[in-house]
């Protein structure tokens, strides 16, 4: 499930890319398919880094990897990289988990080269608010969502750290009803027929990418897109 629209980014040969909070490596794998880039997948969760490494190795075995990659354990509030080091930084579905999100924002801007792009995605306010309203457990079990961002609030926090927004879109609208259903029946319940059926549908959609669900997702994203995706450029 790719959140970032790569067509909006001018990824060049030789780019150094940071995917901070990479999880199992969905974006790290996607970036490593670009020719002659170097991508670092960083996360504080060691088990998810192991999954990311396994996926990257498997991708290389299939001959799909075009660039170099690494995975490393890192705390987003204290990144082990120098100032102005990366040509592109992606922080997808991370900030909503971080107690000291201001320190995290400062760090992802610090390691980005001036004049280059930062991509940040978080759960969108309205669909996320419904999840919180439907279930008191949701924000605890969904890997600890501790806040919901409004668009203007997040843009202001990021721009105060030294970047300027130049684009945005919403993503994954067909995933919103899945989380609403899951919250209705209980986010920890594993044997709901309806929820499990919807999950199988989402897995099928991710694997096959049929045009009809891509079209529906695109049409519904402005209304119920699960993720807010921001594109920003660091000031020179």
C-alpha cells in the first residue's frame, strides 16, 4: 500500500533517500526500484526492520531492485545522520505516534538538503475522528495513535520548522470503511466475518490493483481518504 505519489517527486540517479518510520518497508522497497539511488529505511521497531530487510532481499532476488539500500534502528527524535544529508525524506504515518512530535519534525527537516522535498503523511482528521468516536480502544491498539492532526495545524508545525508546502492529496479511501467496521465490532476482535472479508478484499486490491477499485479510490479520496499526504520543500 503505497501512500506517496512518486510522480510528484523528481527522483534522480544518485539520490540519497530517508524513509523514516519505514515499518515493514513498503516505501523503502518502492524507492529502491529507482536506478542508482541509495535509500535508508529507518525505524525504532526492530521486528519490522527485519521484515523490511527480508522484503528488500526478496525484491533483489527477483531482479527488481535498481538501487542500494540499508535498514537501521533509529529514533526519529534523534536521528543518526548529519545535517543536510538526504535529497529526499519521507515520513509516512509516523508523527501521530510520537509524543515529542516537535522534536521529530525538527529532525526530519534538519537531515534534508535545502531546496529538496519532504513528504509527510498522517491519518486524515475526519476518518480518524470517526474511529476514535466508535472505539475507546482504537487509538491504543492501532500502534498508539496519540493525536489527530487538522491539515492547517500540521502544515503550520512543518512550515515553522523550515519547509514550505507545495502540494497535498488524500489517499486510501477504500481503507476508511475497513477501520470503521473494525472499530464497530472491536479493534482487537479477530473473528468478525464482515471485517475479515473486507480485509481479504483490501489484500486482493493491493496485490492486483484492478482499474475499478483504483478508480473508486481516486473518486472517494477527496471525501473519505484515510491519509493526508503533504509535499513540502526545505527553504534554501
